[in-house]
C-alpha cells in the first residue's frame, strides 16, 4: 500500500467525486489504482464546500424544526 501511495495512486476505495480511470500500459494490461474526477459528483462537493467555507454557513430556515436523534442519558 505504501508503494501505491508513493506513486501518487489511490490505495483505498473510490471516494465520492471520483471514478476509476481506465488506462492501459504498453502491453495492454489495465493500470490499477488510477482515479479521475467525476464532474457531476464534483459539482456537488464544490457546492457543499462553498457553503461550509468560514463565514458562509447558515443554518436552514427550518433548522429548529428538524428532528434530532434522542440519545440515552448515561448513568
């Protein structure tokens, strides 16, 4: 895994906003662990990131009416 990361490739699963890049070496074998940006998903990530930037985040207008999970109190 360390070698994969040192080569600049992905050593894990596919994160939201990326997809597997289909690339092949000179022998025709698929090169593993390559990723490319999925533009449709990346737009959503950029939209979320812009909304979370310092000073930009505002709770939704119905924030107080959103139900939250009830946690059991510890003894």
